[in-house]
C-alpha cells in the first residue's frame, strides 16, 4: 500500500531523456535521467515537500515538463512548468507557476501540435463558475485570451491547427449539447440526454470530429465521425463482441491517423488500424503472453516506446523498446520488494442477477490447500461511475493473503457496460 519505488516513466519527445516519479524525502516528485544513464544516476527536478506530484507530461518541443498541483488538497489546481535543462545532481530548478492566481482552478485543455511553445488552459479567475480559455507561453507564463466564456461552456475542443472549433454545455435536464463556433457565435449542432454519451475526442486532418457516443438507440458507446460542413454523423465502430463501451482510441503523433480502438471487457482488447503498430505490439505480446501490455510513452518520431507490462500476480514492469531493432530493455519495477510468489490469481467470472442479467466480476481465491467453506469479502467499488479491472489489486491480494476469497462485482451502472 506504500508508494511505488518508481512510476510514470516518460520519454522526452526528442528521445534524450527519461523522466519518472519517485519519492524525494518521502514525497513523490519528478526525476530525470539521460536516456542511456542508470536510474541510480537520476536527479530530482521538482522538490514539492507537502503534496505528491501524481502526473506530468513533456512539452512537445522537449524544453519543459508540465504538471498540475493543488495546495493541501483544496483541489484549486494550478499549472506549473519546469526547465529540465537547468537541473543537475546539485541543482533542483524552481518550477514556474503558469497560473499564479489565488482561489482558482486551472486545467490544461490542449497541447497544440502547431505551437509547441504554448498550451491552452482554462482559468476561472474572472468568474469562479466558468473557465475562460487562454493560450499560455510555457517559458514565460504570458497568457493570451482565446475565449471569454460567457456562454457557460463546460468544455471546448481545438482542431489540429490549434483553432477553437467546438464547445459543450450542460442542459438543465442533465443532458449536454455540442456547439460549433461561428463568426456569429456558438450554434448548437448536437445534443444528448442524461443517459447518453456524446464526447468529442479530437479532430482529424480533414476537419471532421471523432466522437464517442451512444446517442439514440445504441446501448454501447462507439466511435463516430461528424462532418461540420454537412452536419452528418457517420458510424465507424463499436465493440465487435457487443460487450462494452469503447474505452479509448489512439492516434499517430506523426500522421494524426487513427491507430487503434480499445475496449475493456474481462481484459483489454485492442483493434489495430495500423499494421506497423500492430506487428510491433504483437511481437511484444509474444514476449509477455499472460500479461496486459500498454504503450505508455513514445518519442516524437515514434521510433522508441516505453511500454508497461502487468498482470494479476505482478504489479508491473516498465521496458524500453527500440522498434527498428526490436530491442527490449528492462527499466524498472515499481514494487521490486513485493514477494509476488505469494500473490493469488484473479479470475473473471459471471453470475446472474435476481432478474436474470449477467453480472461481470473478478474472483480472487487464496493460494491455500483448503478450497471449500472459505470466508469471503465482497469488495464493491465506489462511484457508481467506476469499474474494477483485471490485474494486480492491492486490496484483493492483501485479503486473499489473509485467507479470504475476494469477489469484486462490476454491478449494474458500472462504467463501460452500456
């Protein structure tokens, strides 16, 4: 249950560095090392003493690392940048507060490909209820207003050229509407009700918008493309096994083409649209056949990956992969001291509800010689907009190690099941 030794490794887009999260005086901070250096030679580039830094990312030009942080858990997040080139074993650079305003909550909306030296940020310093949208210079913090949000928008979307094209707005009945930005203002183009999903994901090269949606009759959310010029919504794909909602989609940083669609049923399923990616991924899967595998970071030229491997009895391992040579290099395990030989397998199971529907669940059984009349814990996830997944689960393993059978139901209403 303690902090991982190392987590969240990322490649700098130019491939020169690997960054990661590791405790500094007991607090999770961001560390850095040259790509080919040992982890023992890494050095911290942030020095937060009160709150752990849980996530971060590189600017597209590899000049800065960005992260969001609040104070004391107040959830008033600000956006910070740090210059990794000013760091050394003897020097921790001071982070720059890009949103230095009291009692606000800022968040990063977009990292434009066309303007690598800036980010698009939502800031609610003018009106606490609504975020205005700004372009912020990563190096200096100078901000330029993109949109003063007087339309009560709860989100905006930018095209591949960095232009604000769409907004979304909540409706009084719990639904949502999508609006197109025009010279005259915002015009509604799509609408969903309380029980429907209508999420714009990103634009394509032709200016069309990918949506994850189940508006209308579909039970399961699928992938759609919307043409702003003709106002036509085109269905692309939903789960080939008709089991779960579309979980995620992946795109190439170079070509902006669709690479893969991802669904998470009992385990993760990937449907590749790019043969080069597919071949490399299947090669990696052949090396780790009984594990889940995720590509977690890539250089800008997509020639080098960091991928992560984990399963129910292994909390994970991170590797570096050179695609051209198919060279795999072990990087780290987040919990190297965990005695994995004592961990128990997690089994996907099904059981019928009182009215005859099938409930998906995960069952972890202690590694003991006694297999009957065992005590059990039904470990129900929170939410209800959440779900349990197959893989290493610290609570399930702790209880199973103490002799309990653990049942984790994805009860009706759990995220991802339509």
